[in-house]
């Protein structure tokens, strides 16, 4: 007789067919969790959610660092019809509270490491009903996830139904925005169609070993890990990104698939003897989230071979472009051609711009979306033609390949000339002394704004007026004088989100009253 696992749950099927197969490994501790254990624990967590009164369509929030609990909690929500939101472990209490309240979360599940900040955050949350704390050493019986889950039934919940993630934009230019979702009613572990398409494009299957170096509360890491588990593969989860440790893990676990952001490539390439590690097991290395400096990507293809794939999308899911290494070598600097939706470039008047002309990037005829509880922000992201954009700027070439130049919010207008920081950052990132860089506009009495580069050096003791002049002269070799920095400041470390995205607003705000 067919049971719930056979009808609905891929995790359940994997547990029956291959209970001892490793579902995921925590890279730091080496803790491995089998499909049998993942199935059992996620089912008991689903039972716990039901006991707490959570029904299909209710919302839960997770405030946890990358730890062994993350996937079991997410799969519990996935199989019990809940909407779940990962919250950055680096946010302040008021920022956490905003997401909890905005998402209508009834339960917050946090970790022992973050319980204090979680309690600070929920003190102002009116709609939250429950707090659970995960941690083997956390023994408070009132809100201990570990103690409560041990008493839950092992039988499958009788009303399994599909859940879904509702994720928030990273908020690089303001408050995070939740992308509204609806429950599909399809299989328990139904993945978004775009994600399933990417899985097929990158040949993810039960033999895949996927390295995830980024925080699980972000869209791409969470969804690609979930898809790997859906396919029956094994996920290697890094608690925190470290360039050399990443290469060690690829070599040790014979990693076949991975996903990165450009700053991770840069930091690996800056390692001495970076090419001493065996990365021959890699079949697909995907990167996204930010434009990759062309010289960095060329170095990665030279090093890892033509296995570097790139896509451009957003948490909003309004469209998708993709390209492989061969296509990129023919169109260096591009983020690909449309796979979902159709790219449209609009000028300042809202009209379609000619090929090669820079403007606002929109997607036509792609998935519809709206921001949770925020019709104004949805309207702001919608063109007069009904197309959607998220504030990126770029252009199309004659073959329909898209090139990104920057975020519109960070465009510099100096003496009436539009300057896109990404182009300058791409150049400076190629200098051997530069570990990281942010280019921003700063107040200028004569021109309105002038270009400033804020640089993190490989060796901080090299910060000097001579190095500043060296970097400016270096830029003049590749860029017109109007685009070159007028000045350079040096930082020990630039503010980046744990997913690798540059928090440029924080850099820019230093210079503006």
C-alpha cells in the first residue's frame, strides 16, 4: 500500500531507498546527516509545528547561522504547508523585528548562538506566537526545540501539503522587501519551475556533490541546496566562507557543483599557490549576485576550465539570463541571454533604448510578482508597459546578450556625465595590491559629485599617498579621465553581506551628510 512518503515526499523516498546516504555535511564540524535522519527529524519538526497550532499557509521565520538544524527545519516547513523566511544573522534587532512583523510570522526559530538578539528583536513583535531555540546545550524546557522535538510522533503528519519560501531582498539600498508568494498545491517538495530548469541546465542529479559557501538565508544558496536534496545529491555546507578552505573541500569531497559570487573568486585567486589544489572533480561552477570583473572571470576559466556558468536573476524572480563559458568568451562581460522573460532596456523617458545604449533593465513577459504588503514599491518596480525591474542598469548587444553596468541607485553624475561605478571597480579589482574595492560618488562643489574609490588592500601597510596615486594612474590606462577616481581612501575591510554582496550604501553614506 502506498504511503505518504511514496506519494509525496522525495525526502521520504530517499529515506526508504537510501537511508544511509549522506544528505548534507557541515564542513566545519564534519557532522553528516543522512537522508533517513533528515526525513525523521523534519517529520517530527512538522509534527511540532502542528502541535503549536501552525496550519498550512501560516508563516515561520528562521534566524540561524549555517548549522545542522537549518535543513531539517526548512524541510519540516516544506512538508507541512508553511511559508518560511530566512533572516540574516547579521541584522540588528529592529531590522529582524521588521521582517518578522512584515511577514506575519507566528513562529521564530533561532539558534542558541543567536537567542539573545532574537529575544531583543521579538520584544516589539505583536503577532509572533512562539519562539523556539535550537541547540544541544540549550536546556530551557519552555522554548527548547531539541527537547520538544524528541517527544513528537515519528509517524508522518496526516495532512502533508507543500510549503514555500518567502524571501526578502538583501536591502542594499533600503528596507528589505518581501517577495509575496502563494502555495502551489503541487507536490510536497515542488520546486519553482525556474529553479528546476536551472537544475536541468546544470545537470544536478543524485550523484551531485554540491558545495555551498554562502549563508543559507539567502535565496540562491537556500534554493540550490534544496534542489540538490530534491535530486538526491549531497550538500557540503560551509559555516562561513574561507577562500582556501573552499579549495580544500572541493579536493576532499570531490565536489561536482558549486555556486559563488565574484568576490569569492577574487579571494581565491589572491591566495599564494591557489592552483595547488585538485579541482578536477568540478563539473559546474555557477556564479551570480553581482557582475564579475572580466579579467577575474577569464582567470577562473583558465584555472577551472570551461565549466564556469553565470546567471542573472533576482529574489523577485521576474526573469533570468544565463550563459556558459564558451558564450562568455564570445561576449566577455555579459551576463547572458534571456531564458525566462525578455530583457528590455528603457531610457530616462521610459522608452525602449537602442541596442548598445545603457538604460534601466526590465523583464517583459516573465513571471508576475508583487512585494508583500507594499503596493507602492511594486508600482515603483513596474514600468508603464507593465514590465518589471529591480534597479539594475545595463545594455544589450547585437546578439541579445545583456551587460550590467551597475545599480541605478549608485550611478554617479559628475558635471552632467553619468558614470557607472562597476566599470571602475572591474578595473581596480585587477590591480595586484587590491583585495576589494567600492567606487562611490562623493559631494563636489564644482561638479556635484566626484568619483572616489574605497579600497581594501591585500597588505594594509601599503596604504599611502604613493599607492593612491599608483591606483589612479592604473585606472587612466584603461578608462577615460572623467571616469577615473579623483581620490582613494583605504579601509581594512569593506562592508559586505555574508553572501558576498557589497553593502555600498554603507560606504556611500559616510561621505554624504
